[in-house]
């Protein structure tokens, strides 16, 4: 079960009928797609049986996506239904490297010698190395 998710919803009218399409987005699967929002539109269409080659899909993509129900690294990245992509990518990246740092610490430092300062130092070293690339 995905831990980093948001709910994406779109309301629109097509041929005199109102549609409310929504789906849960697994952030881990599409966070680094070249066009995140296009991927979200495609996922909403697929999960709501909307043909991506239809006029209905075109009408749907003319509407803004409303985001809600953020979980995991997405918490705090939604403001008034809008998703802050920069913050989401930073949070996701932080989650990834903190997991790696924790793994390295547990492999090389005995439990009784671990402390918050080691994690902070490892994080700063990681960020410094990343910045120098």
C-alpha cells in the first residue's frame, strides 16, 4: 500500500452532464515524470473510464485539479487545493535520502552509540556532496 499519496479531483460538465472524477495518486510512481500534472490527468482519466482520445478528456484537462488528503511526504504540500510541486519534490527527496542515511548509520554505528548529531552530520554531508555535483 502506497504511503506517499494525494487525492486528485476534477469537476467538469460534458454534454449536459456533471462529472466528478477523482483518484488516489501514488506520488512515488509519478514524482519524477517530466510533466507531473499530465500524468495526474491521465491517471484520473484511466481510473474513471474516460477515453484519453475523447472530447470529454479534453474538457476535463481544461479544468484545474483539486488536491486533498495528502499522506506521507505530501503532507503540508497542498494549500487551498493546489499542490506545491517544489515542496513535494523536496519532501520526497528528503524522505529518500533520510531512509538511506538511517540504513548507513544502522550498518556502521552500534545502537548504543547512535545519536541525533550523527544523523544531522550525515544529512549535511549528503547535501554538500549533492550540491557539488
